[in-house]
């Protein structure tokens, strides 16, 4: 990957960033087909990262780190963070089931 990484302030920006239409200013069912006019025409487009490059992955990790730290601070009781990797069979078994029940089941099996 030969893309140059560049910075905006202290935050790295996705080198594959693209602009998409800002949904706020697009006619839809919510605004009954009459989209509001933006104050500035530049607001019609918003920049989004690709979600696949190293910069986007790093941002995702940082975002999860903040969420988990907040959860730890908020929930003073014992907190467990579990990452599960499922094979196709187990994944298919989960589809359509109540995830809260499934998590409770695994929690019991792991004695946590
Ligand atoms: Zn990216």
C-alpha cells in the first residue's frame, strides 16, 4: 500500500477518505420528502473513512478502548470483556436467537 498518511491536527486522516451525501439534507420519509436546506452548501457532503486501512482500524481500536474504559468506570462491579470467535456452525446457530440468553448461557458455562 503506497498511500501517504497525513495528519489533520493530531488525528491521522484516512488516505482513502471519500465524500458522501449528508443524509440530513436528502429527502426521505422522515422529513416527508422535503429536505431542509443547509446553512452552508458544503454541509451537503460529509467525509467518511474507508474503514479498512490502518488509520481507520486504529481509530476503531481507540473508539473501543474509550467505550470499554467508560464501561469500567460506570460499572463498579466486576466487568468481563469477552471476544468470541465462532465457526460457521455456531454462527448459524446464533442467528435469530436472543443474544442476551446466549451470553447468559456462556457466562454460566464459563462460571463468570
Ligand atoms: Zn481508511
